[in-house]
């Protein structure tokens, strides 16, 4: 019996950078009555608020069963009379500058040409990680889906980054993104932090995500021993939650 259900956010609970829909909110509320739930994402806490918490219709007494791990668990929030930050592991200014310089060089090497008017920041400092979003953070989902459907563009950029900053973790996520964190900061690290913070063993966890393929930002979870379910998007995630509630 699984005690803790862990979800990726983008592409799993919601479309990329889009608010979670009402049906997903209803299913999660029902799940929180029976299980503990954790959500991991490369997004910062502000993105969790906008994309997830504002759409979650859930009574406060159930929120004690919900754990939030933004930026691949380099920070952790739990609900105790409101959402409280338990820890945060920020990049140093020197680390940040090395990553930003590497992005500048890698994007030039691979011939990346940004939009004349991108939809928000293309390279964002999230404090605990640096994230590249090819079309901008707030690009429409239909444009994102068409930019790199086979990951080939991002694989070239990732390879160019790895030559320059091999001491950092570099992962592809979402539809157009690349996340860079300290080495070892990935979703396997997130599982270890979840285990530490909740006291629930890995045998009692189930992970659900859309990027469990090699190179995807969910892929490291497969090496942790946690049972995983690959989904193709929120519609499939809803099917999985319904089966857990049955």
C-alpha cells in the first residue's frame, strides 16, 4: 500500500506553465483525504502558487498532507498556519555567474536565436537553479509543443553546456526548458529529501511524471527504487488518480 503519491507538476498535473484545471483539483482533494501527496517541479515557489495552489480547492485541514518541493527539492514548503519554507539551498553568486556565462556561450555555439519578443524571461535565476526557457517562461502551450517535440534542439544545447560546466547537473524539462543545479540536485535527490522530511520509506512511495525517459528531468527517480508511472499529460494522470481512488 502506497502512503505517499509524488507528482511532477508541468506536463503531469497541469499543462506546461498553465493553471491546473478544476477536475484535477477535485481528484487531488479526494486523494489528500486518503494519502499524503508531494509535488516536485523545476519551477520556483512563485510558479507553484500561480500554477498549482491558486487552482487547488482544498480545505486547510487536508493541506497538512501536502508537501511542495520547488526547484527539484532545493527548497521545501509545508502547511502550518499557511505555507512555510522549511529549507532553501541557494546557488552562490559565483555558481550563478558561471552557469549564466556557460549558457551565453552554449546558445551561441548551437545557433540559438531568441524570439524578437520572447514570452517572458528566457534565462531565469530561480535562486536555487538557473532555468532556460527557449520561447520565454510564459509562452503559449501550442508554441512550446512545436518548438522541440523530439528534444533534439535541447540535447544540442545540453551537450554544449556539459562541456563548459560539467560540475553542475543539467536536465531537460517541460516543453522548452533546461534546468541547471548543483551536481547531484535532481529528482533522485528530491526523493531522498522527501524521505528525510516525511519519514516515509521509498517502498511506500509512488512517483508519477511525464519525463521518465533517459535525459528527462524525471528519469533520475527510476534509480531510487521508487515505483514510477509514466504519463503523457494531465489526462493520463487523472486516469491514474482515479485508479488509486477506486
